[in-house]
C-alpha cells in the first residue's frame, strides 16, 4: 500500500483526451526566459578564457571551449531584450506615459541600486576588510560613467529602451507590417555597419539605434506569422560554427582576442537570435504544460526568479572560483579542486551556479520587501 501511495505521488503524463482544456497565454515567454537565463550563466562561466587568448597557443583547449560556447549562445542576451519588446510595445497596453515610466523605471533602477552597492562592496572588499580608504572618485566614475560590474550594463541599456517605449508605441500602433520591417532592416544594418565601419557616411550620425532593433524584433516575431523559416533555420544553423571559426581566425590574425563577430549587432548573432526565438515561440509548450503541470509550474517559478538570478549569479561565480567556501574551487577547468576538461567543467559549473542562484534568490524572495523591490 505504501508503494501504491508513493506511485500515486509520482507525476505521470496525462493523456490529452483526458486532460481538461487549459488556456496558456504566451506560455513560450517563460520557457524562453529560463533557457536564456541558463545560457547567460553558461557564457559567463567561460568568458574569462576568451580574454586569455595566447596567439602562440591558439589551439589551447580552454580558449576553444569558450569560443564554442559563446558562438552557440550569443542569442541569450538579445532574447531578454526581445521579450521586453514583445510585452512593452503591445498596443493593447492601456497606460499613460507617466504610469508606464513610473512602473518600469522603478522596477529596474531600485534593484540596480541595491545590487550595485553589493558589487561595489565586493569589488572593494579588501579595502573594507583592512579598513583602508575607499576611492570614492573611482566609485563615482564607475556608477555614472562605467559599468559598476561587467554584467550590470544591461540595466542602463534596458532603461534606455523603456524611455523610448512611449514613442515607439505610437509608431507600432500606426505602422503597417512593412513599416516595421523597414525599421528592422534599417536598425540592424546601421548598427552592423557602425560596428564594422565606424565613420561611414550617414551611419556615424544615426548609430544610436543600438538595441532598439532587438526590442522591436521581439514584438514583430510575436505578432506576425513568418513564412520564410525554410531559409532562416538552415542559415542560422551555420552561424555557430562560422562564428567560432571566425573569432578564432580574427584573434589569431590580431594576436589578441578579437570579439568583432561576437558583438550582438553582428549579422550572425542577429540571425541566430531571430531564428531561435522564432523556433521556440512556435514550439507547442501548451501541450507540454498540460501533460506535465509540475514541470510547467517549476518553469514559471524559475522565470519569476530569473531577474534575481541575473543579479546574483556573478557573485556566486566569483565565490566558487575563488574558493571562498571551505577553500573549494569550482571553475570551468577545476571542479572542487580537481582538474576537469573545460567542455564538461563549464557545463557543470554553470549548472551549479544556476542552482545556487535560484536557491539564494528563492530564499530572499520570501522576505516581503526584497521580493517586491530587489528581484
């Protein structure tokens, strides 16, 4: 009987014929957010090996591993911009400019302020520990003119997208599909050309377009049917190996790590982001959610926590890398003080960082004030 009860608790797939009908609104957004969050952590787990490129050892396995991971995962950050655009640019949103800005800006800037303090304290931890003076001028410059910590650049960028949103909503509301396609072609062409040929004619004067292309692209993919998948998907599949080889070749030629085609505006990254987002949007997540409701609830919870995971995961990466807990080091090539192949170690490291990040943020989210404002 005990065994029977245990089996009853184990979730089994529910036949669709027996499952009650259930509505899921843009369910794919949760799955895309969770997939992208893990991909971001995975990239950050190997990123340092790219900057250690040695032209005299250009086939060094750690660099090649990082190059391969980055080439396959550069769509991750654009995904978050596209998800924001998908929701924020919707003409159906009924709110004034003041209401929108008050809600969204506070949602990003208050957590940003809190985590900026956390990372500044971490960066100057030695001075704090030994009671040395804090270089407040350097702190001021980091807050206002640089990145507080390398991954926190995303918040000022997305804040800029939110400031532009009321204007672009007017455009979206009145635009035909062709108008949006014109803007997307223009935006990505200008940003790509600005990246590769900085001072080209008109390009240098309207290069401010930046990430707004991904922002509008998220709305476009979520709104219009795309007919040319048979062309997009095969081309996108070619991009990771071409990106990996191109980065290796450019770095070898330059004698130092060259990230030119890793930049988000590069056509290869734009194509990968477009194709994979479209593919994941078209997956039948509703059927999966109906068959496996517990899995779907877990994904929904992870999606809720992903903002906090973004803020905290670098701190956990640093703690594990530096062996601050029981002198146990976890990196892409050292797993609990034991050497490991970086291709395997990078995945295990990312998995551990994601798990610890989710656990930490889940605990913090139980505190009412923190839950509302800091994650």
